[in-house]
């Protein structure tokens, strides 16, 4: 390594003592994840030194079970599958798990109850239902019939999703209008009509019998699915909100409150319909990504041009992208030049010039030129599909605030139901009017549903993560979104993060040889490395058309540089630490030159043998043009301290730190030193974010509260490594992310407080005898609609 740490040889650099084998981001099959003690889960990475942290678990303590459908499914405390079942699923012993989308899923508590019912069915070995994404996965396939029957009885529709373990799911069904596919909506409208007619008959016609008939019709139409779901929930020994509402409606009729019963059913049915509609819109926001890529493309295969569906396009095929068309597949430009709008992938507003050898992404929009692109990813594995897969997975994970709310709801509901039962029985036994206290108990039953409270967090998380993905920011889960909102200090790597990473050789100072010999030997050693500093030296030699001699016995020296033999002579190349390790001293003239170069912001590389320093090579990297503005905006967003962590020398690091206004510069760090520095910042600030390239900085990213990889579009390993991935190579996305995270945390807090206040007010009115049944319904479904609408504002957050 030089002054900036980089790896000259192969080997895992994540610091977790794990062996890593290659894996692609879109091929998340049934890998076993182990905790390595670094605070993150690690997947296998491809390349040199690419220890990579995988998407973290949801935080509920559940294990990750690979079901082979391309997703990691988290069982949130409901009927956890045994390790033996998970292992059997991983190797396919129980058959290919099936994946369905559940339409009309409107309540987290109802989703949890439905999952319980499914897992209790005979023969079902594993089943998970995510409310956030509306996705049900189960095994074995033989249980499909009874599972789908259970789903239908609960009042929902199950739509099969095509896909396999080899990649993200690909929707095969065209989206259908919500109001057409949701039969509940039609019955809700009918219920409202009957309710209005019943009121008219009662108030205008003064016809009590007719009004009662109309009220009953209103209850039957609006309450059909509610009563059926409640009945099957009771059979399966779960008391969901459908059962409680059915009891409330029947109880209202029993005490002669016909209009109250009809009002309860209509409001509950209307609330459920609107909740399902809004949640459907939220879920569709990420599914719509898949529509960005064309369904077919013009392909040249074996010299013959043809139009093929994207599913039939193979690796190595050449697709022809005409001006104005969307790119159908990921690949490398083989011929042509054009400006390509990559906003759907990276969030960049300005088109990017593409030429031969450049990468293009499916879903991006071609400009005025024509491109021929060699396909290097299948449709199920392309960047767009990977984004959708990762975002859906992130949306299904539970944030810390959601876990807290779920724990509260687990106590709240049974306590309120107990109070309702006590209210219906104790006062009448003491001589009070039965009908009055029975009605109050019915209101308590209605208020006992925790829907508004439980839905307050996931709708906000889903909206924010979906919005971020459309801006080129991939957030791996609600836990990281919430944590980002609490971050007070951000640490940056230098090379390629605060600087452009486009390093150039700016000066050569030979000491005991000529300039060409110095560059020749240095480039020969550096040809083994992919670090920007090493590449700059090799590039300079190539520009001078120098023929590099072979290097033998090459060895990377972690934290200092490398050594190797050239024509029978051993050389070392690296930083000033390496000079000291070899045992040489710098003369006053050399020290003066080094100080001059480092103070000017250059990185100095030494070439030496056991007896002499052959010369110095000065390399310079340009500070990113947006870095200064990004730093200022981060402070405005509430970040208290900006820190730079680098393996470069102190003078060079300080010069760049001054340009950017960095608060704290820590230089000459080994990889393990960066991890220690992050731990120290965590002790000081509690929540620390680390920004790097997602590959060379894997240990530091793993040690931070939130690891953020920059400019990872098309880099599978880097996307998997980070907790948050910025697809574009643009630091200005960081302040936007901070604002989104803080706003998300704020809205979650608003939703929780709002739902608690509404329920608290209705409960107080109930004890005072001032509440009506419809108020209880509004306290549940009305509050749920309010928190959903509030959370959905994050979908439009700019």
C-alpha cells in the first residue's frame, strides 16, 4: 500500500476472519449467514479484499431463511420455522416455495393473524407474510390449495408471482385497477347507499320497519367479508378486528341500535377499502420500477437481427438501442456514442455521455445517438431488478420503532378487551342499566384494535424507502433509515469519496536513477494493484509507451506498500512508513521535497531497495466539485461533525481537509485503525455514518452505525456491502438522505402520538358515557387513514 491504503494481493480484508466465495447480488439464494462479530451480516464477495456486509437482519431476533424465491423472508415472531425446516428449504427438500402477492391487505395486525392461521394449517412447514410488501411465501407446494382457501376466507385475493431462486421475481400479470379487482369496494358503496336510505326512511318517512330493513341490508352488504373473516378467525382461535367489529354490529342490533350497527359496518368497510387502496398505491410505487425497462428489444444474434422478449435474450447477445428508446438490458457499449439519461437508476438529472466500453443500465433512456450493447446480465439479474428486489426486501423488515409499537400493541389490545368484558358484566351486576354499559363495552371492543398504531411506522418506512430508490438511494431497511435520522457525525474515506478518484501522476523526482527507469520499475510493481494511486502510475507508463518488465515473488505489505523482484533485484514501493520499515532514513533534501509536495496536497510514493531510495512519485487527486456544498448542506441538515479517515499522510490529508472544511482529519491509518476510529466516534456521538466506496472500506462500513457506499451503480458487491447505497457518484445525495431520514423519524413520531391521542380521547369519552359506536370506528379506521396519509407524504419528499 501507499500513503492511501490499498490492497496489492488477493485476500479478505473485511477483518471478520471469514472466507468469502463469489456471489452476485441478484443471486441471493439460500446462503447461510453467520455473525462475524463486526456488527453486520456478511455475504460472500467477489474480488480482492472485498469483505462485504450483507443486508442486516430486521432486528426482531428472527433468523433469515432462504426460501429459494430470491428473497430473504423474515419471520417476525409468528410461528418461527425450526432450523431443520430452514435447512431443508435451503436444499430444496421440501420443494420449491411458492410466492403470492396478497391484494387488499390493509392492516398489519390482520396480516399477522392471517400468517398465524396459515402456519397452523396441517402440512405447512414454513410461511411468511410481509404486510409492507403484501408478499406471502410458503412451502411445501402441496399446501397451496388449503392456504389459498384460508386467504380467500380472510377476505383477500392471492395472485401468483412468477420467479425462481436465480433472481428477483418478475411480474407476469398486468396491473389491474384497484376498484375493479377489489370486490369489497362495490359492497362498501352498496352499504353506504342502504345506510343513507335507512336514515331517510327513519327521519323523513318515519317508517321504522323500512328503515330497519335498509339498515340490515347495509350491514349485510358491507359486513359480508368482515363477518366471514371474523368467523374463520374464531375457528382458527385468533380474535382479529373483523371478529370484534362483527360482535359490535350484532351487539348494536341486540340493544336496538340499528342505525349504529349499520354505521359501524359501513365506516369499518369504508376504512378498510381506503386503507387497502392507499397501501396498494404505496406498494405499487416500487413495483412500477420494473415497467421502466422495455419488454422486448432489437437483438443481433449470430449476425441476424430479430425482435425478442427480454426473457429470451442471452448473455453475449447484442441489443440495438435507437435514439429515444429505453435500454432493455444491462450491458457494455460495443459501438456508438450517445448521452444516456440514467435517472431511473442513479437519480442523476443530467444525461451521461456513453461510448465504447461504458456500461449502460436497463431502464435508462438513450439520447440522440444509436448504441450497440453487449448484454452481460440476464433480465432477472440486471441492476433495475436488483434494486426492486433489495427495496422490497428492505420494506419487509421491521424498524426499531415498529418493534416497540408491536410490543405495546401486544399488551394494549388484551387489556382493552378485558376492560370491555368487565364493563359489560360488572356494572349490570351492581344494578346499573345493562344496555348502557353493554354499548360502552362494544365501543371499547372497537377501540381495542391497534391498527392505526401498528400501521403508523411501516407505511412511513415503505414510502420513504420507495421514494429514496427513485432518487438513486438504496436503503436496506427501516432500521438504517431511522438510524440515519439520528446520525450526528459522518466519517468519509478520502480517495474516491471526497476526491474524484481520478488520480494523476503530477511529478517524478528521481534520486539515484533516471526518470524513465524510476517510472518503469514503479509501474511494474503497481501493475498488480487496482488502487487509484497504483493505476495512475501504470497509466503514466502506458502513456509513455513503456514496456513493463516482469515481476516475481510479488508480495503485498498491508498498510505500507508492496515488494517484488525485477531482473533479480528486490524493490519496495509504498509510503513513508515502508521506508522506515526497510531501515532507510530520509535525507534533509528528500524530507524538504516530501514536505513541499504533501503540503500542496500531493500523495508521495517511494521506490527503494535495501540500500537506496531511487526516487519519489507525486500523485494528485482532485477534490470533488460538489464536496464543499455537500459538506455545508450536511451541517444545515443537523450533522455536528464531519470526519475524514485516510491512510494518506497527515500533510496531504490536512490540505484536502482545509479545502472542504472538514472538522477532524485522521491520517496514516491502517484498515484496522479505521475500524478503531469509527468505534471511537461511536463512543463519542452514539450514531456514526461511514461513507466509502463499499469495497475497499468494508471493515469501516461494517463498524459504523450506518455504512454508506458511494457510486455503486453496476457494482454488485458494493451494493451488497453497504447498509445504504448511493447509486450515483454524487455526494449531494447525502444531505438529501439526511433530510429524508430526519423527516421520516419525525413523521413516525407524529403518527404514533396521533393514533394514541385519538384512541385515548375516545376511551375517555367512553368511560364518561359520551362516546358512540361510530366514534370507536373512527378512532380505529379513521386514525389509520390519517397516519397512512401522513406517512405517504414521504413518497413525495424532495
